[in-house]
C-alpha cells in the first residue's frame, strides 16, 4: 500500500513539475524583444505587479512591446512572474537560474543559451533591489503608542435610560506602518466609548491574555 502511495505522490509531483516547465516555455516569447531594455521592462512590470491579478493593461503593454496576442502575453507574464518569485525567494545565482529554466527556449541552441543568459543577467542585477522592496512591503501591524481615558456621565439624552449612566471614553494613540521607506505616517487617535458591561468584558479578555503571556517561558 505504501509503495503505491509513494508512486502516486511521485507521479503527482512529476506531473506538477512538467506543468510548470511547460508554462515556463512561454519565456521563449522574450526572444521577440528588440533589445535587452525591452526584456528588462517586462521583468520590472512583472515584479511590480507580482501580487496582483494579471490586468488587461499589463497584457496590452507586453503585447505592444513584443507583438504578441493577448493569450501569448498572459502566458509570458505568468512565466516571468514565476521565475521572478523563484529567483527572489530561493536566492538563486545566475547558474541556478539557467538550470531552473526549461532546457530549450529556442529552436537554435545558441539562441536558446543566449536568451537564458540574458534572463539570468537581468534577474541577478535586480534581485538585491527587489529583495529589499519585498521586505519593506511586508505586512506590518499598527502599533499602540499611548492610551488616555476619562469617565463621562451623560446628562441629556433622547432616551431616559441612558441619562446619568457613566461610560468610559478611551483614546488610543496609534502609529500606522509606513507604506514606503521615505515617509512615516503621523500618529493618529482612535476614540471609542465603553459602558460598564463592555469594559468588564474587555478587562476579562485582557486578564486572560496577560495570564497566557505569563505562562510562556522566554
């Protein structure tokens, strides 16, 4: 049973690898680029939009640069995004990139090797910049800087039941994460109101959090 299971897993893995390699063969369309700058532009656009769905604008841009139809452009962009992600997150060298690419990207072996070399050269050149940009764009949470509060007693209300009922007005001073490396957003205030019941529920939750943190050994 285990033998057949392993064979099934190996077959599935091999099939997935073959599908990836077939998709990567679309990189052959880069041979239509008139020069290396055009190729660079395609890689730069792909990195910039790598976390977004492929857009018609992106597809049209590549179609215009390489004289491809929309289907071919989408196939190429998907392949470029894949190689960019692999090179970025596996810290590939030029040699690793060439080995990762499909065996043949052109009918003529010399042109195939030249195309692979250009792809590797572009990726290696931009990887340090892209890696820094990827790190800086990672999700960072808003941080609490200060907290202030006051007791408020409502003296007038449309609902008699709310009159003379004390509540707590809480003001949190928070610092949002920067969206780029050149600009830090100013702190902002978040103000909310709590009645006695809601406050007690929140305090119970905070006590549980405190106790759990105490139980975690450094």
